[in-house]
């Protein structure tokens, strides 16, 4: 029985070995039969060129907004047309001043009434003062006369003497009361005058505010430039979402105070705003020359210089693209009156001159598990080899970690082998990976 088991085991081992040999021969044949386009690693002097697209924007603009005036919405009665050329001081936007003019008239009437009250208060105070002075003289005379009568008490009876003393006390009491009344009248007159003057001050401030609001109803251009009309968010009840089309503001629209109606943009100071990837970012610096093509002006070539290169990535939280972008701005060498903000542009940024740079076609570099790899041809198979990507320039990848003359695959041979395997029913074979 043991002999039978041994023979069976030997037979299984021979069967596995035979199957493996057949599979290896099939894999070698498939590796040789893979139709994979290739390219040769080259070493040459070249200049880095970073290609990207962007859009023109102005370096200076001013917002034209509805004045922050309390009292409800404002109605547009004059608005410059979209794209109009304006100079500093030209009227761009005007609102209906009727409500403010009414407020001005009302406040002016309140001011006149307050001034009349002041005049009346002063006149009443003057009359009251005169009356008080007359009464005071009479009271003092009564006291003096009572004192003279008291001085005769030695010559009159005790009853008359007692009457004289009582009369003196009464006169002094009346004088004291009158002096208190005069002080009260003076304080009351001053308070009444202060109230009238406060009314006048309040009416004057309100009138000045109404005059200032009327001036704010007319808004002029703060700089020379073009007028750009904004979308009317008030038309949708203040509700807005990305992609929503809003109508522009027009004459007759009701707007909320503080709403941004338009912009005046300075077209003499335009720049190109673009973004570049992490690989290109390290090869860019301010001052590099840039060739600019404007899609709206075919056949025209413009030149400029890199102005700024962002030091931090810009990545929106809703963007699922893991490749972060860096902001880039380019200034034109010369101004051109035909250029307008919003024009799309193609940029070719001339970077450093590299000596004996090793490069391959861009499509020969693949991403695998966060690493850059190329597939090098070794005999009849391809080996995955990790490389360092230095830069991308005009469809070529400048790399490190591979020798010139090496033949590399332009398509992923693993994917090509899988396709062949599905067609023939055999598994693809590739060379071992090297790190």
C-alpha cells in the first residue's frame, strides 16, 4: 500500500512539473508576441518648456455698489452699458433720489421749526427775566420799607411794633421765595432753549444726511476702464447656486443697499492667471519668459514674464482630484487694446536650459502605487523600474534613474499582456520588477 502511495505522489509531481514547463514556454512566447510600441531613452541638451492654459484678468478693478442707505430698496434710473469705456469721474450708475429728496424737504422743515422755537424760547426767556427783575426790585423795596418801619418801634405802641416786625418777616420771606422762583425760571428757560437747540441740531444732521444720500444716488467711475455689469442676484430672491444663470442689472431694477451692481476694470493692466501641477512647479520662477497665444486672436503672438508662482497649493474641498495645483500669474511685456479680461490663453513658459538631460516620451512614464515607473525592455520581456521625474517639457519627461539607450514601453505591457491573455486564455509573463 505504501508503494502505491509513493507512485501516486511521484506521478503528481511529474504532472505539476510538466504543466509548469508548458506554462513557461507559453509565457515566453506571449512575451515575445506582445505588440508593445517602444521608444529609446535619449540624452541631449534641451530647454524646459512648461505648457498650460489660463485666462486674462485685470490687476486693478473697482466695485460699483448701491450705497448703504437705510430705508428699503433703491431703483436704478441710469446704468452704463456693458463694456462701455469710461473715464474717472464719469457717471456709471444712478438711483432714484425721490425718497431722499422728500426726506430732505421734511428735515429742512423740521430745521426751520426748531429755529423758530429757539427764537421764541429766547424771547420768552427775555420777557420772563424782565418780569422777574421788576418783581425783585419791588420785593427788595418792600423789605427796605418794612425795615424802616421797624426802626420806629420805640416810638409806637407794642401792638404796632409787633405788626412792623411781622411785616418785615413777611417781606423777607417774599423776597426769598421770589429769588428762588427767579432761579427756577432761569433754569427752565435754559432747559427749554437747550431742547429747541437739540431739535435744531438733530434736524440739521438729518438734513445733511439727506443731502449726502442724494449725492450718493449718483456713482461715478473711480478709475479709467471698462464697465462690467454683474448678475442680479436680487432677481432670484437672493438665492444662488453654482451654474445658475442670472440676468444682468438693468434700468428699473430694485436693488438692496450695498449690492454689487458692476465693476470698472482697468484693461491697461492685464495679467494671465493659470495653474500648474506639482511637477512643473519646481521648474518655474519669476522672470522667466513666456510665449502667449490668445484664442480669441488667432495668429497673434504675445510675450510676457512670469510675475508670481504660488508657494502653496490651491485645492477646493469639493474637488476630488488629488493632484494639487499651484497658482501662476504672467504679465504682458506690452499692452494691447484688443485684450480683454476673460480671454482664454495658452502659455509656453521657457524654463532653464538643461545639459545632457535624460528624457523619454511622456507617455512612457506610468503611476503605480504613488510611484513613477517605466517598463524597460530586457531580452524578450519588460521590467518595471522606478524613476525620478524631474520635469515635463513639450511631451517629453526628464527623468533620473535610467541609462540612455534603454528601450522603454510606450504603453503598459501588463495591460497589453492581460488583453492577449484573455484572447488566448493564457496568463502574461513579465520580467521581475526592480526598485
